[in-house]
C-alpha cells in the first residue's frame, strides 16, 4: 500500500513539474557553433535565456571545451581551477538559476579571440502549475487533468 501511495505522489509531482522541463534548447552561436573569432556578446543580445532552457555548445570534440566560470575569471580568460570542464563536443548545460552565467573555452588563446559567452538568465516563463490558479488563463484541460491526478492519489491512499 505504501509503495502505491509513493508511486501516485511521484506521478503527480512529475505531471506538476512537466512544464518546467519544457524549456528551449539554445544552440550557442546557432549555425556557427562554439568557436573563436565569433562575437558571442552580439549573438547573446539577440536571444533571451530563462530558467529551464538548455545551453547547447556544439563543436568538434577535442578542438574546444566549455568551462563555466565566474565574472572575474571570465574577464581574465582564466579557466584554470574551474570545478567543471565540458569536452564532449555537444555539451548540454541546463540553466537552473537566474542571473549572470559565464562560459569560456580554455584551449590556447580561444577565449582572448572571443570564444567566451556571458548571459543573463531570467525566471522561468511558464507559471508554476502547482500554485492555485489565479487567473482564468490556466487551460481547463490542465486543471481537469490535475484534479484527476489528485483523485487518483486519494484512491491510491484508500487502498
Ligand atoms: Cu576553443
């Protein structure tokens, strides 16, 4: 019985959180990918970034890398001592918190040649579905489905 309850609750949580997982995959540099001699500041100015989106760095593995850094390291093009270095050639970095995020390539002089990206991450665009509906804009289908899930959980608890 207990496991059934847990399962139902997990399912309900998963459904509630679903809209948060539907952020956009933003390919850094679009068709140019991640490379030196490209102005990522100009590129970023044409985009908006929000919690739930993914940054996707695309490059030939081994030629470059992606190092999340702080603002000071970013200015200095200093990627040494960073906690993580991404090297796969298709690095997907989820944007989990708001505010400024800095990334650079730590290979040779690539960062000095512009292979560095600073973005400002905004709050998630979709409203939190777990909160009580405050406006009539919440789709009725979604509300009905959530109500059905609550009933399912209740039934599971009674078993
Ligand atoms: Cu590079």
